[in-house]
C-alpha cells in the first residue's frame, strides 16, 4: 500500500524507513568505493611506477566479477538478499581495513594489494545482483521508477564526489584515506543489517540441476525480447561509444587542458547523469518509454560524435554532460524494464545477467576504444564509435519492435 501524506498527496519513497536505510547505505558505499579506488591506484603506482601495475588493479577486480556474477545471481534468488547485501558490505569494509593494515605495516610488497582487490571484487560480485533485486521489495510498484531515479542519481553523485574526496583524503596520507573508507563502509553495512524487509525465496525444485539454475537467468533474458533488447542496446552503445576511455588523450594532446581539465572531463558525464536523474524523480516517464530509450541512445551517439570532433574545451564539457544525461535515461528505462518484467523468484539471476552485460561493456568498451584509436587515431575512433551507436539504434528498433512499442513502464509485467 502506498504511503499517503496528510494532504492526500502520495508520499515520497523516503517516507519508508527501509528505503532510507538502503539508499543511505548505497550512497555511502559508493562514495567509499570511488574514494578508495583513487587511493589504491595512486598508492600502487607510487610503489611500483609501472602502468602495468595499474592494469592489474583493474584485472584483480574484474575477474571475480565475471566469474562469480551468475553464481551470485543464483544465490540472491535462494537466500535472503538483505543478509547477502549486509555480509558483502561488511567484507568491503574488511578490505578497506586490510588496505589500512598493509599501509601502516608496510609489509609484503605489492602482491597483497592485488589479493585484497580480488576479495573486494568477490564482495562486489555478490552485492550487485542482491542490491538490484532487493530494491523492488522496498517500495510499492507505483513508486519503483522514483526509487530507481533516486538510487541512480545517488550512484552518479558518488562517481562525481567520491574521486575528489579520495584525492583530498590522500593528501593526509593513504592511511587516512583507508580509515575514512573503512568507517563509511562499516556504517553502510550496519545500515543494511538494520533493514527489516526480508526477501522470501521460493522453494527450489530438487530436480533442477545447479547448472540449470545458474543459466536460468540467461534463458529468461533470451526468451524475453523486451529485456534482451534493453540490455543488449546498452551493451553495444557503451561498447561502441566509449569515448571516456580516451579522455586522457583529449586532455593532453587535443584540448591541452592538463590534469585539472582531465578531472573536469571525467566528472562531466556523471554530472549530466545525476542532474537528469533528479529530473526523472520530479517528472518520471509516463508514455512512449521505448521510443524515449531509443532516442536517448541516439543522442548518446550524436554527443559522442560531437565530442570526438570538438577542439573547444567548453564544447567538449557540454557534450560530455549531454552524453551522461542521455545515458542516464537509458539506464533508468533499462533498470525499470528488467525488474518489472522479471518475477521476484528470478530477479537475482536476471540482475546478474544484466550486471554481467553492462560490466563487460564498460571493460570491453575501454579496450575497443584503445585498439581502435591505435589503428585509426583518436578522433576517427571516437567519431566512428558514435556513428556505430546510431547504426545500432536503427538496427535494434527493427529487431526489437516490442521494446520500441513500450508505452508505460507499468504495462510491462512478468510473463
């Protein structure tokens, strides 16, 4: 039942205690994760002075995410998601504590950092599908789009503020940065442990094998054109339009704005996404949802092309803000469609597939952008990626007519 204010207006999602705790925990954790990533990267490079060492920082976290995504989704459907989230966040806090220990004791060289990063990746692998599939249980159906808009905006705000926070804290020393992140993650984990809502997993068929359970999410997505279309559209758009991976080249060689300018360029997409997310809170999409999603991805492609050609810093910032805002619309629609079109018993596994697709697109998009830039040079690579994104929009509108025809989010139901 939807909460109602004394004057008869529908209350905000923040009127619900468990959503407040969930929202606050995810925002705090997002800040801590972003801040810690800056501290770890800086410290590792300071210790080894090798670009390859930074590559291992990403690889240490990426491999557990890819390997464990599907098993984590299965576990999210078989056990209490609140408990999975709380345990995962406590492990994230433990990782910050281990970084603090390694920094203060100065023992073991660089290898222990990679081991802790792998543990960090394991915890995130279990947290992601549990978090996505737990949100629909915290608010009524009619408030779910509002909840998605708020949580997405919080995530983008963390991406903007977190790295800057990590840099400021690192000035006081890496130990101060890790101690702060440890405290924030511990508070976030405690908040999730205080949530009263529980998920009630359905009884599993004993005749269903573990392999069948693990791959059930993939089969469900494959057989639902709306979900498959939404996830794969985002996958290919990010894969082809990954201009952000080449920002250091633009900052140094094309726009010539130095490290400070690079920081602004990196923050611009998140700023656009956070601003658009807050707009969606006030004015949620009510009709032509499918067409709006395709239009937003098309705008993403156009913004990528303009950014690729721009040699003006202000224009480049503006196009990156537009790029982030258009991506936010796509994320908002996709997240709503995936959760609303999936029964609760399958949400963990389908969320894991979604996370696997999107996580892979980010990593592969960076790799694709680097390889294409090496072959064609930077500007042609970015422009070609934007053109490819526009081509994908046209092709996907033809391949997935059911997604194109979606009017209201609430007309999408599990089948």
